C-alpha cells in the first residue's frame, strides 16, 4: 500500500471520527457537515445561508470544538468598523525610555477559524476588511503586513429572508468563498430529536479529533489527487456554458444568466472534488464528484437576469439545467 493510499485511508477515518463528535451536538445536516469539511480540507472558506434557528452558528462552533484550532466569533452589525476586525494601532509609553510609540493590537481576525456571523449585516467597508484576509491570508495596517495563523478559514453565515437593513456581499467577495451552502429545514424525525436534546439534559462535550497539522496534511494530500482529462474537460465545459459570451451557449442561458462564473469556479470545483473523492474512498476524481458539488460551488458565482427572477428560476435551477444538457466527455483511462 502506497504512502498516499495510507494517508487517504487515515483521512477518511479522521473524518468519520469528526462526524461522530459533531453528532453529539448536531442532528442531521449530513450534506452541510460534509460540505463545510470539504471546504476546509480544500483550504477554502464557506458561506452558510439559511433562515434563523437552523443551527448555522452552532454548527461552526461545533467544528471549532472538534478541531484543535483557535476560534473567534465576530458578530457583524451596522456599526462594526474594519478596525474591530483587523485590529488597530494604539499609543503606548515605553517603560524604560519613557518615549511613546505605536503598537499594533491584533483584532479577532488573528484566529484560525473565524465565524463571521450575519456577514450581510455590516456595510461594504467593513465587509472589505475580510477580503485581504480571505485571499492573501494576511492583514495590512499602516506600513505593516501581518500574516494570519495557518490554516485559516472564514465560515460566514447570512440570513436570506430579512433584507431590510442588510448589505448584500459584492460579487468579488462572494467569489472568495469556495462554497455557498444552503442550510435547509430538518426532517420531522430530526426535529423531534432536536427537541429531545435541547429541552432535556445537557449533551456531552465535543472532543478535538483533528489538529492544524492534520488539516494541512489533508490539504496537501488533496492537491495530489489525480484528475482525469475527461473530468477536467467536463468542468471546463460546465463552467464556460454559464457565460453568455461563449459562441455555443444555449438560449436558456442567454435568457436566464446575466453574468456567468469565472475561472475560480473551475479551480474550486476541481479542488473540492478531490477532497470528496478521498471521502468516498477513491484516489481519483470522477464525474460524480463534479456533479455532487456543482451547486455549492457555482450558485454564488452566477448572476441571474431579471427575467429569471420574475419567472422564479433560481441559480440552482440553472446549474441543474447545465448538468443535464452539457455533454459528458468520453471516459479516459486513469493511470
């Protein structure tokens, strides 16, 4: 058994232990849990969207408890300032010389897991404070650039139904999130279990099962997973089919899509599919992985037209249409 094969098996085993720990507090939400973990194992960020009361914040906190990483929650509000996130310089007096100097006081962004709670509740200036951190893994204050601890993840939540007093994320910032994860209502049985747990005796604590080194090893392992040529071709065809500037784009896309997905959609679709392949016990990516993750990767990178919104056509409908109509390339042999 090769070293990578052994590492892949250990990766799957670690994920199962993580699921067991999360199940102490989180009922159901299997797809959501898997997608959050895939995003982290791929080295990306995730945006969770759902109505209040669906345990989005609890899910992120539970992940932080199950991972041996530093964690901070930032509650986004209309009066939140960029310095409240990144930190600021203050004047301190040197005890030995008596001279005053500027000292940088680090903000809550200097943690490995950041819960950006209700990220659409704060103005664009403050939202933009996360852009450099999410993309460059660094923060610049004045003349000083400080690197963030590694690994670094932003797990943000937003409420899709209360739009009054909110500030929708710019497309450029949404594109920084690897996934947009839709958190749905629980099933009847799951909701019964939620009632039993939350109105009864306290549940047992979650124990850490993965460390920062484990996650960084997982990210490196995922990068080594091979992608057959026919899978890469399908990803390119799928993403390019969202762009109305392409010559062979369908009339449905021309009517329903204002702006299509950029190259980052292809990159994130490949990266996340590599992680999913490992979780499925495979050491190569298949078309099934691409199809399973196309929605969370692409739903925040396609801008529907007014006509689509008037007809009740969502981005998920558009992605489903593309998955059905984009021709799948012939299978090439995996070496």
